[in-house]
C-alpha cells in the first residue's frame, strides 16, 4: 500500500495548547453538504418560491437518480470489499485462491481505491502540517505526544465536516472554576494505517473528534512527561541538594541530619505533586482514548468501507440534484450563466438552508450529469426538462449503464 509516509522526527510534538489554538488550524475546504439526500429532495420539491411550480416534479426524477447512484455504489463496494478481504485483519474466511502473502502491488491497488472512495465521499486528507498541528494539540496538561515511527509503515488521516464544541479547562486566572472556550472538531474522521511487518490495512471511521484528541486515536502514539514538568522535577531537586550542601558546610555535620529532614519533606511533596499531575494527565488521556474508541467509533475495516460507500452515494445524489435543479432554473429563466455563478448560487442556497459554509464540488456535480446524459447544452449549462430527464434516467437505470462507473475510473472491473 503506497501512500504518504512520515519521515523521522516529523510526528514528534511538544507544543502547548495555547500555542496551537492561538495560531489557528488551517482546515481543509468543506465539500460536505450537511443535509440528508432524502430531506434535500423533499425540501426542493416543496420550494416553489425558488424553483416555481416545476419543483413538485423533482421528486419523481430524484427516485431514478437515487437508484442509479445506488447501483454505482453497490458495484464499487463489492469490488473494494473483495480486494480488501486479503488485507482485512478481521477476516473470518479462508483464502483458498492465494497462498502467498499480499504483494506491494496489492497494497498499492487497495490504497488507490480507498483514496478514491474517501474523495468521492467528500473527505479531505490532512496535510503533513495539519497532522503536526493536530498532534501538537494533544501535547497538553504536562504530557508530550510522540509517534513510534517504527510501528507503522504508512498512515493517512481524512476528515469531513466542520463544527465546534465547548472546551472547559482550569487556568491561572480561574484555577477552580475554570474557563470555557470553543475548539474545532472533525465531524467525521477516517484513519488508514498499515502496521509494520503485518499484511493488513486498518480502516477506522470516527465521529465528532476534537483536534486535540486526534493523537488518542493513533495506534502508535505514546506519551511521556512534558519538558516543563521534567525540568521542574530535576531543577527543584538540584536546587534543594545544593541548598543542603551549602547548609551542611555552614552548620557542620552535627546538625546536618536534622536539616536534611527539614528539606527532604517539602522536596518529596513537590516531586509527588509534579508526578501526580503527570499521572493524572495520562489517566485523562487514556480516558479520552477509551471514550473515542467506544463512543465515537462508527465502523472498523469492512464496516467502515460500507459506511463510506454509503456516504459516496449520499453526496453524489445531493450534488447531482442541486446542479440539475439550478441549471433547470437557468433554462426556465432564459438567462446565461457560468460554472462559477452556478456554484455561488448553490452555496448561497445551502448557506441559507443549513447555516453552514459549503465549498460545493461543482466539478464532481457536472461530471455526474455528464455520465447520466442530462445535458441539453453542456457549454451553456442547459439541461433536459424534467419529463425527458426522468425518462432518460429510467432507461439508464434499467440498463445499468453506469453501474461500473467507479471501477472504470480506477481501471478495474467487478
């Protein structure tokens, strides 16, 4: 499985929380449309104010649109799960066709299919800088997060959707009551890893993961005492020892034993306070890890593939429906338009509907209408009328004309 490899030292991080959030986090563009396809179909079908009386006819056309895109999704999922079965760590069947372990070419082929699947579901892969920032956010409360780079051959993190959640912490100004702020979250996060020396690839899908908790999901993330706390322990001890030596020289050996007890007790208390804080940070981190792996986990390996393939279908239904409806509106109004103008109109519509900024994937939407054959004039963004389009989609569905669309893009067949 070929993919992004992280070089030595790249994933080590020891930044403070304030450094991460004050500097901000460059989030990827959000192509995800945060409304269900069924809800969007119903809403547009009843939106006569925007689309006129023809909006009521959209529902019938949408039924064929859904069936076609589900055909494509099901066919691709079958191909993918068949290929993944050789590299699935949870496999329960015997591979009677292949006695040899998976080859590098098989890993590479699977990698390209997984990336295609995530991109079509409108996930965005985190860049190296974004991964570093996310891991730096986990280096908080006296711990330092490091990655065992020998434990993984490859790793990639994909995210989709934006939201914010309250985050409560104690501060110097409010040490007891604490302060509440907001932190950015990934609505969906997919983690793809290939352990070193193993013939499997792990695919995990999570929901509602704060940036600062990404490190808790990584199978090879280790924590150690933060540099500041280590310096406090060593520095305090060194200072106390020097004080003892100086006092012994001043008062003589007779009083030294009494002086040692006077200094040793508070010194031990300081050591215990720092070490207890470190242990508490480890416990909180382990609690976060358990919570996310249990409550925030949506699917693992084959079940994750099934969920992501469903997301592909959902996104393509919404994209195709929106661009067809808005291009139909252009046709009815008899006005001229461009791809950028249509994209802007759709984004404004979604912002009004969902109160969310969406980077509408106009290229993917146009491509959907291309393979469905719904253009009357592609250059001027004119589409067939609803009656003609519905008939064309019905025939398209019955003949399964684009059933192998995803497999065809990757040069494979079912």
